[in-house]
């Protein structure tokens, strides 16, 4: 029996809401039961045929089924499905500044890190290698946050250089603490402030609304809920990179934000024009067993 693949925001919202409601316990904790584990093993979304607006919203729905308040992340068949499609999108020959060789290389490395799986390794494999691979999310998270920061700065190029040097004055609101001024000639190194710079000063209204919804969703499923959801990214980044605590779900959150920034740069018109070309290219790569194939699923 072929299971239906969902393609509308209403269907996807209903499906992922039902999943999250089912795992929430009276004390606020989450428990995966048999039916939830079955859900995690299935693909639910019709990725190659999703409209641009639905694809753009998908990260916040994936948060509901991959990120849990304990700071853990759970394997989910929908996530590699989404990420490998995003890799095909990224590697298409777009004509904009994000499509430089460094960006493609880092994005591909980011997706590859999510696909690393030790479940099929023989038990005789070197113990320390297995231990390293089982903890690979920690290493991946350490480069994911700097990569996200680079993407934000590329998007905010009128305000900051790639190294964080401030080119134009701006003020960042901080919930309950007034504003933080940044002036020309200073440097910015707070990733939460940079994300707010993107959201409040650079993003078009539609993109800003999507960022707000994503951050609210993330805050809902975070083990620390903040009055200002944008502060979550900075908290997670600092906690990890300063060695205070090791967790895995921040890696997912940063990855989803990179994907959203990429989609914002492509734009609805360009994506809808090129979507069928990407599908045909993927089919050709599948047929020819191309080593450059990312998306292995049937189209």
C-alpha cells in the first residue's frame, strides 16, 4: 500500500501537530511511543512537487518532529528527504552570490553530516571510530553555526562585512533590555543580534514573518523557553562552542535557518520557473547513477 504524500500547508500542519500533541506528557516531557516511532520511519511530504511557499515553511514543521525539550534530536525520515532535496536545489546553476564554490562546498558538507549513519557498521569496526561517528553531530554543530553566521552576513552585506565589520549604523532590540547599538567601525559577533539584523532590517516582510514563525516554533519545542525566541540561537551557539554543554538539536535548528536563507535568496519566481528543470536533472542523475546525485527518492 502506498502512503499519501502531503503537499498543502493545512495537511502538513495537521499531521505534525497531531504528532507533537501525541508525545506531550502531562508534565511537559515528550515520550515516543510505538506509533510515533513508526511515524519517524516514514516519508510524509511530496518534496519535489511542493510549491515554494510550502517548501519554505517546512523547517518549522520539521521542528515539531525532530527537536525535543531535552536537547535531543530524533531520527526522522522526512529530514534527509528535505535536506537532500535542498542539496539538489543548492547545486543547481543559479546566478546569484550564494552560488559561489565555498557556499556549495559548505552546504554539501552540512547535508552530508546529517546523512552520516553508523547503524550499518560492522561490530568489529574500531571502537574509537564508532564512538567518533556516533558523536559526529557535535563536530558538525561546531561548523554549522559559523556557516549560518556567514550566510546571515552575506544576506546583510549592506550592514556588515563577512568578518563582522559594521558598515552602517543599526540598533538591535533586546527584550526587556532596551536596544544594543552597533555603529560604523565596530564589529558584531553575536549571532542572535545578527539574526535580528536579518529579520528586522533586511528581510522582506514575507521572509520576516517566516523567520518569526520558525523561531516561535523552535521556542515552543526548546528545553529553555525565552521571552525573545531569537536569543535561542545565540544561547545554543555559545553553550556548544564554549564547551559548556553538548547537545544535538541546535545543529538541526541552524541547518534549517541556512536552508531558509538560501530559499529567500532564490525567491518564489525563480524557484517555480526552475523546479521542473531540477526534477528532470535529478531523474537523469538517478538513471545514470551519477556520483553527483543527492536526492535518491523516486520522483
